[in-house]
C-alpha cells in the first residue's frame, strides 16, 4: 500500500533537555560555527528551532588518488552532503526530525537511547517482524542482523531469551492514533526502531504535532506487546549520556582492591582462535608496572592507578594496554585497553547496571529474576565424585613484596589433583588439542575425570570472572564431536598420563563438570554476564545430550610451601 500523501517518511529522535539547555544549545557548536545557524520557527503553536545546510568535506574523496594513479587523469571532485534538522518540544522532551545527514547536527549526549526500539516493542505485530539486529553478551563479539522478506513470527528469528540484546527492530505496526491511519482502521505501516524511529509523519504542522504527541504517549505509558516484552529487559547505554557519566564516576571511585563486584574479565577483542596465552604483556602503564605476567591479576590493573585521585582512576586505567603472549613470544591478541578487562556491577537509583568490556548495560529486574531462576536449577545438579580440597600458600605483592596467604593458583591446584590421585585424574590444563577446526589448539578441560568427564576448574574467589571458563567448556564439548579432534585428544591424554589412560576411538563427551572453589556455587557469587554464559552453555550442552554437573571444591587449611609446589610441577614434567 502506498503511503498517504498527507505524510512523509522521517527519521525521528527523542532528546532529553537536561540541565535546562535551550533548543539552540542542543545543536553542536562546530556546526553552528560552520554555517548551520539555528533559526527560531513556529510549528502550529509550538516554538521550535530549525537548522540546515551543507556538510562539505575538505579536499577530494579518498578514492581520487587511486583513480588518478591508474589513469593519469586529474580529477576535480569533492563531497558534500545536505542536512536538515527540526527540534520540536513535546511534554518535556525534544523531538528531533532529521533529513539527510541531520542526525549529525545535534549533540549525541542528549539522545534518549533506544527510544525508537521502545516504540516498536509497544506497537509491532509479533507475527509481522521484518528484521532484528541482535548483539550477543559475554561471548566473542557477535552482531547478527536477520531479515525475513515479508515478515515472520518473532520466534522464527532464533533470538535467545537470555544472553542477547536487541538494538534494532523492523516490523509492521497498526497506524492507530497516527495521521497516516485511514478511517477504516486497517492501515499498517513499517517502522524501523533503534535509537531513532523511522516512520511516516504528518506533513502539516497540526498533523505532525498530533503524531509526536501520540508517539510520546506510547513510549511513556504504553505496555510492550506480550510476545515482545522480554526484548527490552537488557540494553546497552549510549556513551556520553549523563547516566553513563554518573556510572563512570561510581566505577572510578571504586577502582580499588577489595571492592565488591569488581573483577577481571576477558575482553571482546580476545582472540581465542589464536591459541591460549601463556603470559600477559602490560604496556602504557607507568614504567615500573609495565612488563610480562605469568598470571594476570586484578592488582596488575589497580596498583598502577592506586595513587591517583579516585575521580581520575578510570581515565588513567583506559591508557593501559594488555595483550596475550605465547611461550615463543608471539602475541595471541592485539593490545587491548585495560578498562576492557574488568567487570563491575553497580546499583544506581534502584536499578542494576553492569560495566563489561568497556560498555555499560542496564539489567532489568525481570531479566535478573528469570536468569537467577534458571542458573539456580543448573547449579543444583551435582557431580558425585569429590575433588580434593584446595590448599593455600604464601605469596608476595609484586610492588611491595608484602607477604600474604592465598589459595594456590589454579594451574598448581590442577597439577596437585593429578599428583595425589593419578589413577582417577589427568591434568590437561594448558595442554592444547589441535585439529582442523582449531589449528592453533583448544583446551579440552583442566582435569579428565575417572569416567572421562571433562572437568573445568574455577576459583570464584580470584579476580577473573568465570565467563571465559564457560566459553572454553562449550568450545571443547563442540570440538570433541569431530573425529579428528577426538584422535588428537586421545594422543594428548595418552601423553599427559604417561600411557596410563586410554581414550576409546569412538569417544564423545559424556559429561561436562564445572568445579568451583573459593565461594559457594550460587547465582549471587557469579557476575550477571557470567550467569548468562553459564545458561548458554547449559542450553547448548542439552542440545548435544551432554549432561552438565557442578562440583563444589572445599577450602583446605593446608599451607604448601613454594618448594612443595615446585616438586609437584617437576613430578608432572617427568610423567
């Protein structure tokens, strides 16, 4: 159906005029200074601001040099783009109507993030969804845009209820209440909802103001469509907003050892396919804090900024860089900003926010309730074989040489389990399995159990969140369904066990075990996005008919000396 001539397609944003800013103040100063003069106009009986002009790029386009080199021809061309913007105040908000490149003209800090998406979720027909853009949480960075010609049910897009966030929805909505509606009440329009909303709006002042009021009413007071309500439980926050600034300030104040709900995590730029890192290289901190670490700990990020004013710590943390290094000195990742390596959870004005991989997320209460319920059921299924208690040892702070007692590192614990019971357990920690799918290798498990269970070990009291472990468990279980991976796995186990353990040729993973120490295996002890990854692991293992079980490792009062740990490592090498 052709759009009625009384309307025209417009890209619409909703701005929040915080701090008493005037309409003219929402337009970026650099554009005002380059000729985009704000003009006061009246739309109906509403005082508005308009601006328009040409955005010209200095110099020729990038491709001109290449074409000139190929042909010898001198080209006299340039790029310029028209932009138009109308700012209309409505019920305490400001609607920004954008034409051409008009969306560049207003200051992004005033944008109401997800405004268009919230409208779409409240009006779209769940059986007439055309396109979804979805971002995965706590896995390797993945954005998926799925489109269905002619539309389909929301369930056909395969979006996970937990672990994925929606940033854009294209779908059919009834035109009720909008100027494009017809008298028979059967008009449907296609809208594109994200931060912006693309839809037909009235061409005349009165029709436009009526449309904006109707849209605002839907977003402010409408309820999500029943089958779409879960889509707005979790969403990323737009950088530069007042809320993000407040959350950044809270994080900066809490960048200190001992802060609850602050931990290391694996960044989105981490390339697992490059192989496991043996060491970590720190750079762009102060000189005395740069260098190589065998194990990365939270204090490696906190100590370099500990003497800074709390309000400045996050800014200084962002300067640091970390990348993984193999034993041969080759890197396994690009140099990644240090703030991308931390996770922090914070309650602000009654809502839960998570800082993860350099991005803030708003985590809705209903989402948390569903997530906790599912994770509680996962954690209730226990592994029948008890693992040895986890001993402690004396350690020193890198900077101060201060001595303290702490659990032995995970690598030493895994070696110790095998050392004390080699009949039942084989340590496969950092022993990579290489196959066609993973030519650089993957880690099958930390410990191979007495029934060939794949046991993955994590001390929840240490500073690294558990998400990376859960991802490793999934990669391993999926890879070991391939014949060449199983053959390589058999060789790794035979070598690691000194020929004492044989894996059958037709082996397939029969059970995955997550063994937790340091804290109780409960949802409250896992970061929100670690729970998301655990849930995803459980769902995918269930599809493969591989049971997932949990083991709780007790703490031990045994204090092991450094020499005793060295002896354990040496015996492991001799096997």
